């Protein structure tokens, strides 16, 4: 007999209501003004594009709100440009300077992850309740550098576990208003996902070598001394196709495992991304972007947002209106304590 | 009197309360059906308008009212920053959007084809010879540590070629910086480093049929040094990277492809341009030293046979290759005779 005391389980789907025609205009103006202002406007453009995409990502009738200040994004862009410019320029002549830059980047990784998570969280809101990220650099260093080192020592075998710990760290340290997220994730699902991806790559490699072998036999049998360029380009195309499929599979699997493990208060996320959908989307996106010399980029952005929203919902017993905003210490901690160093959007 | 509907999010819990907003002189009345709050209009901040995005009014107590009544809000809170006003004005007019795309396309072409090459030349020239020499030495050091082995040519042969090389560069601007260096690398190759060092592999010396052919190869590399192509290529390629970052700094996933692919095409285009420039320099330099550019055509043919390069690279390689096709280079050398 059913437990009659349990509150009814309600499902709240995400809906994306954005239109390509609207987003295209914001995107095109952003591109043009960025060029005319030597890149300075790109920060303003990013905020406008994000605000459009957030506002049209709707849950229970209300859109999300992106509140970042363009100036903070501009600062982050300048930092990223200096870092990557340093790596790119030094790479041409001074290998040791490049090694030094990459080491610096590695050491900075915990700061970058914490700073960008914090920036994105506290500039994202739903119904005027702001998200937050409470993770510290020390925690990020433990997960990224400490656990990352274990991956290297274990010759990569520990990678699925590392990915699970990283996802758990990111999910667990987020808050929606006063309600912290909790993570319900097991390493098992991650191991299965990466193992299958690995086997798919091996399978593709074997099939391709067989294909090249057969191709070589066929052409030499035909008495031609020079292999047809088809047999040169075909394996490359096949390799990219295989890579795309495996990439789509991992995006879907790891995305689902992470989102399905995210719990906030009485609600749980449910993500049902499918590898074959993503593979088709990625492939058609690539074709569209190349065929239109980039003009299809806003269409790609909108259709991806629409698909991701359609495959995501929150399930729970409590009404969505029950979430409270952070008050007192929790509300100010993110603002003042860490200072200006964190008020940049270093998204890499 | 202006009045419109909106949704109030009070900022304490995730609630959504429908409200009626009314203009009352200098004040604004917000009514949720039971209680009416009265606020000075100037205390409420309206966000920057974006087409297709609901407007948000920030109330002094932290609450926010969301509304799609764009006209009413624009009438009550008309003031915005210049950036927001300009962007909104363009975004809401289709003809302006398409003009923007045309300007973007023209701008990118201008930067890529004219501005960057024009700017890179004087910048490359302003780099002091000491810096260039240092960079060249570093590059050679890292090559020696990785792919290059010491030359197996006899000391006499090396000295003989050094003598011929010195005579070949006599009278060139910066002649004292030109140095020839021999290395063993497994395949015929010659390249110029910043500062003036020209590296020739043993296999290249073996591959040529006569002195004129090696001189033709050296003349091409001298052209690279004289044109400071190594520095200019680095500068121009970095310029492309900066341009693409400025335009699409938040590019991820497939969008990244829309940035990476054209960058690659443009950068290999720059490289082909410098190769053609070095070829032209080589033909003139050879003629000045009484050598026919036919030697250049001959050595290209020989290398083509040696390395088994495809005769006609086809349309794909014409845009992806860092060098013009061999057939094209041979044709130009024979025309320059």
C-alpha cells in the first residue's frame, strides 16, 4: 500500500524560450562592437548574451538572472590574455619560459576554479535568490592538485575517481540562497563511463586499421603504385567521427551523473542527456558553423540551450517557493572577506 | 499616468507575486492586491534593456520586479549608460544588425590582410639585433637537444662551404650576423633562425647536385633573414590569436571551431606569403651573383623526388599548407630566369 503521508512528488521541468532571431542580433552586435573597440566591448557583449540565455531558461514560470558586472569580466579577460599570451609567445622561442608558465598555470588552477565558480554562482539568481560557492582554495588544491597527483601516480587508472571527487567538490560547495547543495555520487558510474569510452576508442582504432589495411590491399591489387588520397583522408575523418561520438557519450554520461547527484534541500536534479542526441547535435553544429562561416553560432547556442533545458528537471516534494535567500553572515561572506582578487571572471 | 503589471521577487524567499506598478507623480506605487507600497521613482533602478529579455526593476529593499512591459518602463526610467543605449539601438534594428555584420567582415579582413602585416614589419625591425641573436641561439639549443644531431660532414667540407657562404652574403645588409651551421637531422632541410643563423642539414648537402643548387637554397633562407620573417610571423600569428580572443573570448565547444579553423587558415596563409617573398628575394640574389634561378627550380624538383611530395597538392593543401606548392615555386623560378 502506498504511503499516504508522503507529500506528492512534483516534477518541475526546465524550459528554454529563447529564439534564434533575437539571440542572433545580440550576438552580431557583440561581435561587431568588440572588433570596433579592440575587444573591450566583448565583456559587455558577454553579459548581454548571458542575460538573454539566462532569462529564457525558465523553471516554474520564472527565468534565471545573470548579474555580472562587465568590468569584472573585462579584468578577468585581461588576466587570461596575459597568461595565455605569455604561454603562446614564449613557446615560439624559449621553451623553459613556457614550462614555467605552464607550471604557474597549474599552481593557479585551484584559484582559477574557485574564483570562476564563485563569480558565476554569486552572479546567478532565480527569483531574486542568489547562488553562492563556498569552496576554498585549500579545498580546491586538495582535490585538483592532490587527487590529480594520485591520477598520475596510478598511471591514469584513478581518473574516474578523480572526476567524481572534482564533480562532488563543485556541487557540494554550492548554495542556493541559504540552502546548501549536497552531492550523491558514486565512483562506480564514472568508472563504467570512462571504461566504455576507452573501449569505444580502441574499437574505432582497430576498425580503422583494418580499413586502411583493406584499402591498401585493394589499391595495390588494382595495380596503382600510389595510394589514393581517399585512403589518407578517410581514416582521419573516421577518427574524428569516432572522437566526436566518444566525446558526446562522455558529455552525456558524466553530465547526467553529475547533475543527477546534485541535491538542493528537498529537491533533486534529473538529467536525461542522450549520447546519440548530443553526437547528432555536435556533428550538425560543426557542419552548420563551417558552412555559414560562423554565422550559425547563435543558432547553435540556442538549440543547445533548448536541448539541455528539455533534458533537465528538478523533482521533489517541497514547493519551489520554500527556498530562502541567505541572510547575515552567509550573505556577506562571499562579498567582503575574499576581496577584489575574487571579483574577476577568469573562465578558461 | 503610466501603469503596468509585473512579478515581484522580494529577495527573502523564492516567491513570485504578481503586482501592479503605477506612476503617482514623482512616486511609484507597487500593489500586490492587498498592500500598496509607495516609493520615490528615483530610488528604483532599472536594468539595461536587452531585446527579448524582461526588464528588472531593483527596489531599495532588495526586492526586484520583473516585467515585459518594455514601453512603460522605458518611459518611466529612460536614463541608461551610453554603452547600453548604443547596443540596444543597434540590436533592435535589423538593418543595423546586418550593417554590423558587414562591418565585422570588412574589419576582420582589414586587420588580417592589411593592418597586421603592416604593423608587424616595423615592430620586427625595432627588435634589437642582440635580442634576435639570443632568440636564435635559444632556438638552436632546443633543436640540438631534441631533433638535431652534430653534422657528419668533414671539417674541410664545412669550412669550404663557410667560405662560399661568406662570399655569397658579402655586401648584404648585416652581413656580419650571417652564419651557416651544419646539422644531421635525417632529412634534407634548411631553415633560418632569428638573428641570421642558417641551418643546413647534411642530407641537404648530399641531395643537391652542384654548388649552385645549394646556393639557391641558401639564397631563399637569406631572403627569410633579410625580411625578418621569423619575427614577423610570430608577431602576426600572435596578432591573430589576440584578435580571435577579443572577438570570441568566451568561445567553447563547437563555437571554438569557428575561431580555430579560420585562425589556422590565416596563419598558414601568412607563412605561404613569406615563402613566396623569400623565393623572390632568392631569384634576385642569385642573379646578382651570376647564378640562374633555374638552379632553384632544379633543386625543388630534386627535393620533390627525394621526399616523395605529391606533385600537385590539390585544392585542400593550397589553403592548409605552410608553403606554396612545389609546382608553383618551380614555375616562378623558371619565369625569373
